[in-house]
């Protein structure tokens, strides 16, 4: 049997997570039996993953991924399968690590257990349950550190040559291009988002009057100091240079993109209130020279190659393994919900 936790690296797991690993039925997983725990979710070679183990992994994953949110059913259906795949992959990777002679990292395990002892030194619950909890905790850490060591080795590919880095640079100029920068001035009339329409209307009317004064030649910096509620008011509304993508889309696409340096926008309603923006300067996007970024190019390429090596290993292990997954209790995927039949086995 494999462990119930779906992420083996338990260093980041809290005491509450470990104490919550008990047989349960996730609300978003369909069941056809009152006691499905011992039933089989997947068979990987000669190893069984029980439905109970899958449920615990799914429940813990949902809590970490969504907290108390309720995601759409189609998203839950996809996530159910991701959890199943990760459980299967983890099992296969652990076996591969053992085949390569890779064992658990005892130093990491020791530090982790000591960390729990220190963190929960005053917890009566930890003291009462420590002897029961440590064996499965250590077993999880053994698997986790073993798989982590395998991953580090697989991703540790050779450093690319300069010619390879240059080829990557040429193929991915977007990774080495400094985005457009704009220097902006801002006058913000703050409005609570929950305010009534009348409050928003008054703010918009005030902004229009300020805009009219700007059109007649009033100094933007003076009006910003007088009327703006933004922190930049003391600097005359000067926001300095900001990169494209740092601004709300309504400002970037509907205001900044249409302005020329020195021009002022009409009042625009934002979440925080009503804004008037002045474009002070625009620096166009610029591709940096290879000599300036060759170290970054090599690092990015090596990271990409490491990711490919890791993905390829998982794909190879899956292609060679006899894997059967029972998905009959899972929510149907979007295309299945339209009339198809959910798959019962996967290989």
C-alpha cells in the first residue's frame, strides 16, 4: 500500500494536516458503497492504491489548493485525475529511485522530526500521539526525500554551451526583451467600492472638473497635490516608470496605449475610485544583447532541459508500467458530461 499523502515532502505540512489523515469521503467524489475505503482505486504493477488512500490525498489537496472555495465541477473533475496521476507517478518514481540505488535523506528526515518536536513542544495532542504518528510520518519522509533526490539528479543536466545558449536566445527573444516602460502621473479620487451610485457620480463629476482645469493649462502636479488621495500626491502624482503588465488592464489598454507623452486621460473609473492619468514618457520594449544575457540564457535553457528530462522520465515509466485506474467514482470530465462515458481504466 502506498501512503495516503499525495505530496511526499512533509516538511511544509502542519500538525493539523497529519492529524486529519483519517478515512473520509470527499464531498466532491462519488461513492457507490457505504464503506469504500478498502476498494481499489488503482493498481500499479503489483502495488495497490486503495480508494481510501486516494480520498485522503484528494481531500488534503483540495484544502491546500482551494482552502474553503468551491471550484466549478469541471475543475474538480480535472483535479481528481491530477491527484490520481500524481499518486501513480510518485509510486513509479519511488521504485525507479530504488532501482538506481537512491535512498532516503536521513539528515533531512532527522531535521524534520526535530522541527515537529520543537514546533509542537507545548501541544498535548502531539505528545499523546507522537509515537503513533512518527512511523507513518517517517515512512512518508523516506519516500519523499528519495523521490526528491531522484528528481534533483534527473534535472541536473549538463551546462549548455554558448552556442546552445545563443540558439535559445534567438528562438525566444521574448524572454530577453525589456518590456515597455511608461512614466505616469496620477490623480486619484478615492471611492469605497461599496459606495452608492450617487457617491461615485459625485467623484466622477469632480474628476471632470479637474480634467477641465488641466485642459485649460493648470499644472498637473499642483492639482495632484491638492486633490489626489494616492500616496504619490506628495510627489505631484509622479508614479515613476512602471512596466507594461503592472497596471490594471482598463488603464493600460483603454488609457495608456492611446496617449502620447504630455497628454492627459479623461477620468476613468477604477476599483479604488476615479483616476486621471498623465503620460510623462514612454520607453519602448527593447531586446537586450546576447552578451548581456548569456548567463540567463544558459540558465533558462538548462532549466528547460531539466524539465524535459524529468517529464520524459515520468512518461517513460508510465509507458512501461501496467497501470489500471478506476475512475467510475470520479466526476465526469467536460466532454464526458456531454454524453460520453467516463473511462474505467487507464494505462
